[in-house]
């Protein structure tokens, strides 16, 4: 999968160089290109923001540098994503759909956002991380890339995906590792019984109990 990230702050993307995503890039499963929108500004000082017409607090990203940056990477079939409070909230269904794309282009907003003509010039999907406001689109872009990459073949094992929260509409069951006892707390006997059928049964029950406790809304969707 090819991912182009258009941003005023490419240095913010250092976390993508580590761990699972970093390895997926190194092995060539993912190609992530960081493109600095400022390089496309035709302003003599490379300015990329200006005051909003009509007044109001803060600055707005100007449309020209973003327009030229998108044009420099866009190819037929590419999907342009703008993380924004305006979009629908990200969920696992959307993540899986995005993982089937060959080419994603992320445009990271900053300041008060971006001149509305950007959305008139391109077919852009806006995706929100939730009903709150962040300072920029860099963090949400990394969250979307991270969640989507997990569904790209070869990034993590199929088994890991199958047993994860939301994969069957429920939350994952509780998990334990060594030591078998810590501060007087013991690992449930069933998990060390070696009886795989009983382990499966226990996990299904626990998954349901947890979902009822923390996310009743998920049960209504079943
Ligand atoms: C300070 S915010 C702008 C908020 C905008 N003025 C508004 O009220 O909707 C700057 C940028 O952060 C990103 N952003 C902020 N909150 C977000 C959220 N909940 N989900 C996804 N992106 C978000 C967007 O790219 C946005 O353009």
C-alpha cells in the first residue's frame, strides 16, 4: 500500500518509523512518503496560512500550496483523506475498507483548518477521531495509518486480527502472563488447565461480560 502524507510538520511522523509500522515500511509492505506542503507554496516567504475572510480567531491554511501538493502525488484511484471533526467517526468497518485501497493520500490540517475551496477542488473523505478538537491533523493521520496498516496483509498475523476487540463485535477477553501469582492475585485456573475447549468457553463468556460492563452499546448492534 502506498501512503502519501501531506503536512506542514513532517517531523511529527517519527513514530511511524518504529515498531510494527516501521518494520512494515522496511520490508516494503507499506510505502509512506512524507511531503512538506510548504515546499509547494508560491509565496516568496513560503507562507502557507492567512487570516480568514470575515474575521475570527486564528489562521487558515491557504489553498494553493495544498492544491499543488495534492496534484504532485495524485494518480487515478487514489483516495484523499482529510482528518477532521467534520467527518464521520472512525471505526473498524471504515478501517477495513480503507485497508483495501492501494493508494491513500492524507492531508493534515492545522491552525483553524483549510480554505473550503480545497474540498470543492478534490473528492475528499473527511474522517473524525471523535467529538473533540485536536491542534492538527498529524496525530489523527498517524492513528488512521496505524489502524489501517494492521489490516494490510503481512503487517500482523491473521490470528492477531481475529481475536481483537471489535473483530466479532465484542471487546476482547482479559489476558494474563507470567508470573502465575502476583501480589496475591492468581491467574484463573482455566487458563493453565491445558483444556483448550474450556479456555475458549471462558474467553467467550469473559468477552461478553466485559462488553456488557464497558460497552453496552456494542451489544445492541449484534
Ligand atoms: C484546531 S483544528 C481545527 C478545528 C476547526 N476549526 C473546527 O472547529 O472544526 C486543526 C486541525 O486538526 C485536525 N483535527 C482536529 N480535531 C480533529 C478530530 N477530532 N478528528 C480528526 N482531525 C481533527 C483537523 O485536520 C483540523 O483541520
